């Protein structure tokens, strides 16, 4: 049922992360950068159906992550408002940053 879906929202820091990643890829491969950005956003959008399928992070039990290629999409679930908040997009082995 449509009302059971979560709304996927991006924080400004997560949007900035995505822009930086796309810009870096575009330096060598502009077409690949566009495709990468589109695919990553589609994958993040899939969280509307089942955000709980993704594991929690080690350092923060309220945060979950979804891996795409070499990147980690970090997000939190707001059950009360049926929202998924994308917090960061980064390399999977980067040290966890403090909350923004």
C-alpha cells in the first residue's frame, strides 16, 4: 500500500557529498559520473520500501548503511514520520565522522 512507504530525504551534507563524488568522477569520465549519480540516487530511493533491510553501523546503532560500489550511504530511519534521512555518502572504509 502506498501509505506504507517511507519518504527518502537528503540532508544538505549528504547532497554535498554526492556532488563532490560526482565532480571527482566527472574529471575523468563525465558520462560515467552522471550514470553513477543516477544509480546511487535510485538505490537510495529504494529505501522507501524496506529501509530495515540494511545493517546498522558499528559506531551508531541509530544509523544504517547501504553499500554501492566503493561508497556507503549512511542513513537514519524516522519511524514516527515514515522518513529515511540520508546523512552521508562516503567511502566504506573512511573513519566515521562526528555527527553534523
